[in-house]
């Protein structure tokens, strides 16, 4: 008799467990369906956050490149102005060297002519009254030689200055070449980064991570 009662109790308990399990499964399914929109929304927010961060980094990188490009452009402008000034100075000094050489040639030629005349006068000194003409020629020759010496000093100083100007000119041209290369490289990198960012953004929209579905797996 006791065994029959225990059997009935077990049957009742099994029925109750079946009902509770069915209820729990139904409740789990209901809460899972309620949680799905939340999970989808969280994933959408996370995806948008990643896109915003990527765009923020991209814009900051573009801003940095733009500032660097502006600085480089200004540097190119300054170098061009400096290059023009150096070229003008180079032309002016070159012309001065030419003029000084011409003056030196004339002074040297005049000095040689004076020496030749003095020699001729000295050879014919007996025909001159008290050698006055010789004294005048010697004085003129001395002044000519002094002027030639001054011109030689000016020419030497000008040549040194011209050499420094040409070195400076070469340095500025080299700096300008480098600055132009930096500008071109920065612009190329900016274009590439812009294209890559747009491509990455497009790919991320088509390959979003799958939604998490394990929120209520503890039931």
C-alpha cells in the first residue's frame, strides 16, 4: 500500500517538474526575445562608436598633415624668396667681379704703358729740361700701381664673398628640393590615407561582427 502511494507522489512530482521545466523554457524564450533588441542595439552603438573613433583619428591625422603641409608650404615660400635673393646677390657679385677684372686689366695695361713711356723718357732724358716729365710719369705710375693694388684687394674680397654666396645658393636649392619632396610625400600620404579610410569604413559596414546571443544562457 505504501509503495502505491510513493508511486503516485513520484508521478505527481514528475508532472510538476514537467510543468515547471516547460514554464522555465517558455520564460527563457520570452526573455531571450526581449533581450535580442537590446543586444542588437548595444552592438549597433558599439559599431558606431568604433566608426566615430576611427573617423576622429583619421580627422586628427588629416589635421596634423594639413598643419605640417602649411608649415612646409610656408617654408618653401621662404626658401624661394631666399633663393631669389641669393641668385640676385650672385649675379651682382659676378658682375662686380667682371668689372673689377676689367678695371684691373686696364690699370695693369696702363701701368705697363707708363713703364714703357718712362723707360723711353729716361733713355731720352738729355732732351728734357731738368727731367720734369720723368717725375710726372713716375708719379702717375705710382698712383696707377696703388689703384691696381686696391682693385686687387677689392677683387679678392669680392671673390671670397661670391664663393660664400654660391655655397649658400647651393644649400638653399638643396633645402628647397627637400621641402618640395616633403610636400609631395605629405600630399600623397594624405590622399592614400583618405582613400584607405573610406574603404575601411565601407568594409566595416558590410562585415559587422555577429550579435551576441549568450545573454540568458544561464537558465
